C-alpha cells in the first residue's frame, strides 16, 4: 500500500479528502471517496491545518459557485452530446454521472482567472455517447452533475438529464373526413405519435399552414385539435396534422372537410292571373330553391314549388229587358203607351246595356178618343191589319200540322211499337188524391197507335181529373221488345268491321280480334257499348244520333305497346288508351265515355289533361280538368276511380296527369301469384305492381291463366308518390328449416320511372324459393312492398301450395259473358216515356229551383250546373250521367224518390190530365 502512494501528489489536509483526490488523479474512482464530506482546508500551498481543526477555522474563504451549469440534452441518432460547467473559485471540478465519478481522462479542463475578482476559474466539459445512456436504459434516467472544490469546501451543480430523442411513425389519432352544414363548428382531432422530446403540432390546409394568428376563425386546442369556430364555404378543403421534434417530422392522413349548404325556398311569386276571364278558374304561384341554392351535396328544398288555387272572375252580365207594362188608357189624342226597364237582369261587370226602346206607343180608339176614323187612309190601315192577322193564324196552323206529322214518324225505325210501351203495366186511371202516398202511373192505350209524350205539346190546363207522377211502375225496366236493330256475334262482326276500317291509316292501330272491342249498329234510340271487365263503356243517349241516321260504332281498348303516347317531364298515364268511333260520326248530343283512372285526385296535387289523337297521329290537349268551359265539346266528371267524359266528337282518348307536388300519388294494385301445381323443389312467387284500373287487372289475370298461375292472397292497394324514390320488395320470416330464398340481395327494386310513367306493362318481381323436401307443402312468409320513404303494404302468406288459392274471377267486376253491345231501350235503366216526361217537366226553370237544378242537387251533381245549363236539355244531361254511373245495377227507387221529392216541392210539374194520355 505504501509503495502505491509513493510519488503521488500531496493534497492539503488529511483523511477522506486526501484519499479521494489521490484516487481521482490516478483514474481509479472510489465509491468510498466523498469530497462533500471533507473538512474545509486552506487553498493549496497553505500550511496544513492543525490536527483537530474544523471547517470553521477558515471562515473567511469562499465556497465555489458555478458560472455555467450543465443542462438537459438529447442524443439525436448516434451523435454524442457535450456537458459543460464552470466554477469559481475552484481548485478542482469533476463530473459525476448516475452516482459514479467520470474518469479524469474523460474531462477537458480549462483554467482562467476572473478579471474582475482575480479569483481562479475552472471550466470542465465531458462527452456522453448513446452507448453510455443505453447501458442503463429502462432502469432509470441518465443524469450527470458537476462537483467543484475549493479550500472552503465543495459545491454541486444541478443535475443534467441526457435522453435519447425519437419520434414514432404512427399517429395515435388522425383527423377524419367530415361534412358540415355551413355556420356550424368543426373540430378535427389529432393526437401526435409518441416521441422524446414531445412533438409539436401544426396544421395544414391544402398544404398551406393554418395560422390562428392570421385567421381568428381557427384555433388549436391544448390537445392539438383544430377547431373551426363557424364553417364557411371557403373552409372546404383537405386538412393535415403535422407532428415534429428534433428527430423527425410526421404527417397524418388528409381529412377532407366539405362545408355544404342546404337549399332554401325563395319567396313566392305573385299569383298569376286567373286562367278564365269568366267564372271559376285556377291561378298559381311558384318559388325556386335558390335562397340559398343547395351546394356541395346539401339537401334540396322540401315541399312543393308550385301552389295552385281556385279563383272566380265575375262574368259580364248583359242587360235584359223586363216584361212590358200594361198599355196605358187611350188618351184624348187616340194614343196609348207602355214601358219596360233594363232590369232583367241589370247589366253588371261590364255587361252590355239593353238594346232597343224602353217606351212604345200605338194608336187606339175608345170613348175618350175624339178622333174618328172616317177618311180613306184609316180604312186602308184597318184592312191591312186584319190581313196580317189572318196570315199569322194560317201560318200557325200550318206549323202545328207539320209538327204533328213529324211526331207521327217517331216509330219509323221500330218494327213493334210495344218497345215504347212494354215498360208500363196497366193500372187504374182513377184520379188520385192530392195527398195519396201511393205511386201513380200513366195508363197507355194499347189499342191505338203509340205516341211519345212530349211535355212541350201538353197544355197545362186546369182539369178536374189530374194525377201526380211518382215512382213505382213508371220506372220499371222495359221488357224485351222487338226492334229492327240486331247485333250479331262480336267475334265475327267486330273482326269484319275492323278489317273494313283498317284500310284507312287512322284505323290501322285498332286491335285485331274481339277481346278488347265492342261493336254495334245504332240509330236515334241510342244504346251502349261495353268492353267486358275493363271498366270501359260508351253511352249513346237517345237522340244523340239524328233521326233517319244509322251508324256502325265501335269501342276498343288499346295495349300501350301498340299506341305510342309521348309523355314529358313528370307526366304519367292515368287511364287506359281508348278509341271510340268512327271519328266522323255526326252527333247532336254528347255521348259519355267511361274509363277507370288510378290517380288519387286532389286539385292541389295534380294537373290533369285529356289528350286526343288527331287523324295525323299527333296527341293534343283538348281539355284541362278543372278548367272546363261549358261551351267546350268535351267535359269531364272525375270520381274517385272513374272518369266520365262528355264528348260530341268520337276519337282516341287518354287521361294524363302531371304532379304539382311530391304529395301527388297513383294507386297501385299489388297482386301475388304462384304456380297452381308444383312438382319440383323450386317454387316462385310473382308480385305484380299495376296501375289500379280494371283493364290492366284483366290482362294480368288472362296472362296468369295461360301460365297456370293462381292468386295466393287478397290484392292490396299502395299509394305511390311522386317522390323519385324506387319501389322495394322483400321477403321475410320463412321457416329456415323448410325453405330458403335464392335472392342474393336483401330486397328487389323497381325503378321509380318504370312505375310513374304508367307505360310499362305488367311490372312484377319474382321471388324464387326452394323447399328442402317435396313433402313440404305449407308455406308461411311475409312479403313487404314499400316505396322508399313512403307508403308500404305487407302480405302475410300462410297457405298450402297444392290446395289453397283465391278465385280470380272475383277480382273482375263484371261477367265475362256480359253483352258487349246493347241497342235501344234495353241499354237504359229508365224507361223511355218516363225519361221524356221527367225531361219535359224539369227543363223549364220554376220558382224555388224545383226543376233540373234540384234534381242535380239530389244526385250530388250540383258542381256541374254551369255545364248542364249550357245544353238544350239540362235534365237529359243529368239522366245520361246517372245512366253511365249506375248501369247495370243502379237503384231506380233512389232516382224515383229524388224525382218525387221535386214533385212535392212543385206538384204542378207532375200533373197530367187524362185527356193528355
């Protein structure tokens, strides 16, 4: 031991300090050496302190203090770091790292003197490598500390921590794409990758730095999220979170932010002028989805862009003269006068004033007149007046004779006059009491020639023997009578008739065959054509065909693939395409064409038009429903399922609708068919989605009969709206142990426009099922049919695929064996003579409206009074419409009661003397 210390530098003082300094200078660190525990000694070169002297013996000496202390540093990749410290006054300065002294050779020491104080200054630095730090990585942090000595003692610096810097690649949370409504707040989260030192975060928008100091609409939270306080269209873009430290720079995935704008309605325009200048019409107003316009996928405006409302414009009323007053007494100058006023009616709303004189005078003679007709001029005047009177009487007699002779020719086309009288049953001709509640009829004289009763020829005179027309036998249907008009087999006559017509271009599209066609020969007695089981019929009223004329008339239903009907925009076909003709037939009164439609009609949702095809093949709008003019040759009575068209011209017609809002809806008939016999494991269910009209239903039933199909559930009705959404069909709740579906998707879909335009025929979807065993004959499932965001229907199916079925004939409202053509009185429910009596009695206006207007009210037809009034016989129009609506099952008693009620209001209308019969 003594030899090891020989030649070693001497250290002032004794004990632990000497041992520590010796071991340090020799490069052999000792964990036992504790410089901080050494006693204070004088500076080197000073005499040694006496034994036992303490630290306080040199209290005037200074302890070292650090001018520079080591700081925390990071090792980047493999580059070593340098730690430095500087102390004064210091005789020795050494580094201690993680509790162990750093070897003396690893120190770089520099000595200097503080110029201000003259005290010695010592600066020391060392280098730390990555390997040194990694040796204790995970156990504790690597740190180093400076220790400085002076004769007065030791001082320690702050600890400096040495860490290995890094930045991982993956973000803990990346921003996600967003679609945000304008003016809403946007928050894009970002949690940067783990790293030492912790990464700083910045944001890029379309590769440009986001600086909240320049745009206060942005700010970055403490958690590094980017917040947009109020989204603007300009804030749409790609946002990227960037994390960086002294090691690396990382970028997140870009998040696309779309700021969208939902559409908003502009203000309504002013109401348009009324569509008619007189009477009831329509006016509309519009708005646009431009306040604001939808942008970047924003929602379109909800609601309708067109509003329609009824309007009424006061019609100009031309003035009319009142009745002349009575002649005044003859004056002294042999003159008398009478006057009238323009008050029946008074002109209003721009009507024309009455034309003519309001005062009239004439010569007269009386006891008060002093003028005596004695001159030859007066005699000539009187003779001329008498001659004129005689001529007028003769002309009147000739007119009456001609009229009676024409009426005598009523039955020129009728072989047996019983056709007009067979509807009556003989009853007592005793006069009825005024309060007799029993029904009273007119007794025909069967022993004389038949004469049709005409109200205009019946003088209304007082008689002691009168009776009242009521219901009862008068309205009994006529018994079959013989007449000269016969309709032969439709299968032969119709085919022959079409073959003759098809030589002309206009008729080449008529169907070949009699399945969808009716044909007959008609004269002034009228009749009816019907296409069985289609809801299509043509009523030809009496006197619609001029007397002396006989026409061959047809009624046919077209398949839509045979006749091209162009549709534009939101237009849709609402009815079958029907032809009646030939178009050149001369009619003196309107006929009534009846056909089904599938619209859920409401004036605010639909604009409906009647289209007619011209001889050149183009389709023209001939009537806008709701804007009918009484003077038009077409008029339409719309009911919930049927359209009744009054027309004075035959031709090819179709009803087309255009929706005014997304609430407009069509009725779809939903039908389920399946094979009547199944011998394989595969089984198919066909779901038809049809326009709710009888003609389409008839066609599908005929098709399924040919295919051997059976109806497996009751039909359903679905309201299909103009919302641009498709129709979806799905099948559910099948027993998985017995059946499986071959449908790959969860539902099937029929495009919106295939249904809405109404031109596609027999639209259907097929669900193909497979049973696991031939012994399985029971099928239970549920089929859903719905419009996306709209109405829906479901079928709960539970049936035996071999035994169960629903009768298809019940779906058709008429018998397949019904007559297609009825000619003469057999085509009408109301007997001919009673019809004529009602018309004669009610056509003339009377007080309290006890006329045809009250009949229209009783039959709920008072909304069409202006149309009825425009015709020569309003009552005939009402009865014709009743016949069209109620044949063949109309309730005659109900009509009779309505007529009887009017009779009680005005009994004179229904009083006829015995002489008139």
